[in-house]
C-alpha cells in the first residue's frame, strides 16, 4: 500500500507489539507511540495521549492508527482516562484523515445471557470497568455515525501470549510457575473459557485495517477452542517440564483478602466471566477471513513461557 503509515498507540504492550510484528512482516511502514518505552527497529514517538496536542503530533501523517493502549487495572483510572484518550485519538485521526483501529475487550457484555457470545450479545455490564468500556466504544461508534472518523473495532476475549503481563494466565499463574510454585487461580474448577493469543490479535487487527469493507463495525477477534483452567495448567506445566496443579482460591478467602489487596478487588468484579462457561464466537471474522489460522494453545503457551524466561535472563 502506497503512502501508508501505520501508527501503533500503546506500542510496547503485548498486543501493540504483536501488531508491530505483523506490520513489519508485511513490510509496511510503522510508527510506535508510547509515553516512555521505545520499540526497536521502527520509528518511535513519545506522547501522552491525555494531551491532545501530543496525540495529534503522534498521529500526524498516518493512514492507519491502532489504539492498543493499556491503563493500570483500576476502575477509577479507566473512568477518568479512557474516555479522554478516545476523544483525543478520534480528534487526531479526524485531522489526519486516518483510519482508527480500536482494540476493545468483552467487559461491556456483563453476565452471560447467550452462548457462544457474538457481536449481538446484550450489553449489560455489571462491573465498573465494563461500564467504562461500553462508554468508550460508544464514543467511537458515535463519531463513526457522524462521519467524523473512519474506524473498525476489534473485540478480544481474555488474552495470553508473549509479555502479556496483564493476562490472567500470568498474574499469580505463570509468574508463580516461573518461581517453582503452583499457580493460584480465582476461577471455578471445570469452567470452560476461550482465550485469544496476542499474536493472533495482532494479525487480525491488521487484516481488519487493510480491508475497508470491515469499517464501521465491531468484530470479535479469533480465539482458541473452549478450555478449562486445569487443561491450561497442564500445558504450562508441560512447557516448563513441571507437574504442578492449579490451587483454587475459595471465594470467601478472595473476598476477605480483597479488602487488603486492591488488585485482587479490581479483578474480583470481573470474575463473573469465570463463574459459568464463557465462550467467544468469532464466526463473523471467520467468514470474512476464512484462511485465518488460530495458533494452537500449546504453541501459544510455549511462546509465552519462553518470552518470560528470556526476560528474566
């Protein structure tokens, strides 16, 4: 594609890096944007997306902009900052005539009303972070409806993969396994879940970006087959040549500890996703891109483990 520049906001994050990996593989020009951390071998710009002037400067000259920013896992921070960031990025893309590709998540759906979950699922969030996500995506879709900006939304399930430090499969899970300890999990035993591999998310977002027929719509991004946490634990243990089993934290203990451990309290409001089988459908994406191949869990798990092992060396 001529006269193109693909700018990735939140570039150092696990998904931002995956998007850059795919753009680089396709030999497309890339600009990486973050507040502090530079990404090797591509153009880098430092910008605070809460600052409109800096956001416009970061986006200037772009044909496509990927909003993959992660904020601290705090409902208070999300409510304060995510709408502001979205409004700034929309304004910047409007000036630059750039297509906005937004990495969304499934928090706005609330408790499971239908299975599998598709893009038409009712949006009735019960968690504060889910309410924020619904508002932020609404801001973007309203801007699209008003023809202020051209955009596409890629909605991801719970993800895992290289350097995915905010994944539930890292926090108290892989991080404990790497220390030779059994993983601790907050979910119920036997519940089936679908997970998205970060590199698959990156490839999928670029496919959406390069296909104008997808614009103006929400797309569920590819996931693996439904799997239990026990099965996932076995894959991680095999990748590490260990034989650990998952330690399940009783809900009463988790609730008590959450009064003293804020991150546990933040995670707690989202655990409804793991109270019953929670399966994501990406049939719409699959029909649009039938040749897309999802990375097998065992391969994704191995790559995730290796990435964190290399980081600790």
